[in-house]
C-alpha cells in the first residue's frame, strides 16, 4: 500500500470533504475507522486497505497528521470543513513561528494572522518547520515569530495540532514580529 497516496486520501476525506465519502465527523473530528475503511474500499486503488495499513501509515508518517483511538480516526489539523472542529486550549511554548510568502506580509502586518481557508492558524515550534511550510508558496519565505506567552496571558487560545504544530483561532499583529536571518531574505 502506498502510504503517501493513502495519507493524502485520508487527509482529504477527514479535513476537507467527509461528505464525499459518506462520513460524518463528530465535533472533535472523529469518525469510526470502519466507516472510513468502507468508504475508501469503494475506490479501486484502496479496495484492499486494512486498519493495519492505516496504522502503519500513521506510524511511519513524519508529519503526524492523523491519530487513531478507541476505534476512531481523525485528522489532527488542517480542516477546511464548515463545521468547526473543537479543540481544547493548551498553554503553548513561549514562542511559536509561522512561515509565509512575501506576497502575504503586508496583509498580515495590517490584520494579523487569520485562518483564511482553514479553521485555525497553523504555527510551528521551530523556525526550520516554519521555513519548510513557508517554502510551499515562496522559495525564500518570511518567518514570523509569535509571542505566544504574552498572547496566551492576554487570552488568545492555542491548541495542540501535533508535537510540533500549534493552532490558534487568530493572532493579532501585536504578538507578531519578523525574524531576520539568512534564510528569510
């Protein structure tokens, strides 16, 4: 089984289009793994998929986008569906980072970070991850540092996406600063 293809398909199903698969996510994004497998098996390329294949895909993935618990599976972050996936607020590290394209910087410096087509703003614990994310849209991305300690103290909520990705509803400009280093300019 091709783990990359399986991961992309499951991400699409659980993050963006559960209705296309006949799936109904609960308020925390969970769906029965049996329901997901049944939906996947309707496609020729996934007709032999098993729960073990999905578990293997999750265990070997570097990006840690999914989790299984008690017979259910969910995407940890990246949702664009209309129904808000509820997360529990958790105190973040003192600083977080966000990589972005130069073309978005003027807007960010006016209104802060907003989720746009996702449910949450995605932030990284380290600059290297922010650079990788930013390079999806700009070969030489701008890296933003978020004063997440002060934001949290002021009532901004943060949520854990996975061990390196954090989420927030939005980040006002007063908590954002530019990181200047050789990788960003």
